[in-house]
C-alpha cells in the first residue's frame, strides 16, 4: 500500500517520517527528488535552460535557484511553466522508486509529499496521513524554530492550506501536539493494526 504523508509548516512531518524510517518502512521524499530531477544532465534541467536561458545556471551547469526564484516570484506564468517541467519529473521518479521498493518486497511505501493536497496528488496513494498539531501550537513552534515574530510566522502559515483543512481530508491523523513518545505510540498503533484490517 502506498501512503501519502503530509502536514504543514512546523507540525512535525519530518519527525514522523524519521519514525517511519526507523520502523523499517521506505519513505520517498518529494523534496529530495525535486532537487535530484534538476541536477546537471537531467532532461528537466535541459528544459529549464531552454525556456529560461543560461542566466538561471551557474558556471558549472548547475541550477541557480536564487536567479530562477527571482524570475518565478514575479510571474505567475513563469512559475506555472517551471511547475509544468518539474512536477511531472518528480511524480514519475516517485512512482519509479515506489515500484522498485514494491518489487523488492516492501508491502507498504510512504510518500512524503509536503503539498499533497494542494497539488491534487491524492491519486498517487491509497491512504493519506496528516501530521497534525493545533494551530496555536503550530504558531508557537514555528516562532521558536525559525526565530520569527508573530506576524511573520502567521504569514508563513497563511501561505499554506490550513492544517485543519488537511486534517479534514486525511484518512489518518497523527496528533503531534504532545510528546514525541505519544506521537510514536499513535504511529506504531496504526502501523501495527488499524489499517491492516481496513478494506482496500
């Protein structure tokens, strides 16, 4: 079974992903793959170069993310063009890695996708798991983690879908609002029993 793992900023998705790996399950990280598919020599980077020009590359041929970011930040059309190049490559590589794990005998594969719902990628998985904390806890953790004042932290939270909306859409919710041990117990309970009795 392929399970989509997601959350929001400062809800602890990476912590839960590490717990899942520690329990022996493969976790495919969309953010890591998004960097890999634009490395020198990849078709996606060639497409980016063809559209945006050499100005978005360093001298060694690698992607200059700052220069590219300046372009797409000011143009919705260019941002959509970049997404149309990168997103299919990321999805294809995630699918390939999932198939490799399954062929190697993995019964369950987790796909760590930060923008799972925003990007409409639920079709890639059989179950969706959201790492949840109450918004006030999320705000407090974000301010502490990134050394932000309240206004900036709220702005970052509001730039994403709310964690409450993601919670409503999820098949499985892991409440990460208390101790890590309590989070681990919830996760292991689900891994060991709950979904295995559900009809696919």
